[in-house]
C-alpha cells in the first residue's frame, strides 16, 4: 500500500512494521489478525473453557466461570458491532503491522485475556448461581454506566 516506509533500521522495521495496512491477495492482514483471529479466539475460548470445566468436574456447572465467559462474550459482541470504530482508534491508525502488534494479537490476547478462565477450569470458583449472577449483574451495570457516560 502507499502507507509504507522504512526507518532505515531493519530491526525497527521488523518490530514496528513498514506498512500500515498490508494486504495479501486483497486481504487486510492487520484487520484479519487483530479483529478476526484474535477477538474470535477470545470469544470462543470462554465458552470452550466453561464446557471443559463442566465435563472435567462431573457435569457440574461452575457458575462463576459461566458468567465470566458470558460477560466476555457480550463484551466481544459489542466489539464486533463497533469494529469500524475500533479500526479508527488511534493505536490502530498509527501503529504499523509489524511483529509487535501482530505478536500481541496472535499470542498476548489469546493467552493473557483468557488466563483467568483457563485457571478456573482447574480451580472452580465455587460461587453459587445467585452470587455469580449478582456479580455478573453488577459488572454489566458498571459497563453500561461506562458507555452511558
């Protein structure tokens, strides 16, 4: 694309990138990795971990994990509805598609953003349905107040 350039340092060019929106066969790699792969994996991981916990612990639902997965799912539904807004955010507009941003989307987001869910598979929360639901409602109210402000 025309949004490219070199810093003169091959190390910086590799880490930071040389193109803002690189394309291969018409596919926007930055958008595909940031939005499709990374966020879709995060969205699917929550309920996958919830299902694994259910099977691992003798068909007993961990309500804390379930509502955590549901809250992440709803957050990511909002992300996909607002995807073009995300693509216009300052970090996406300014950051080139180099190793740093792509590694973050391919490794950091799937590993770190799902860590608490993966941990809870082996270590159930022990929350009752009512307590987990109350925490979920409180967190959703906080999210709604944040977006209403």
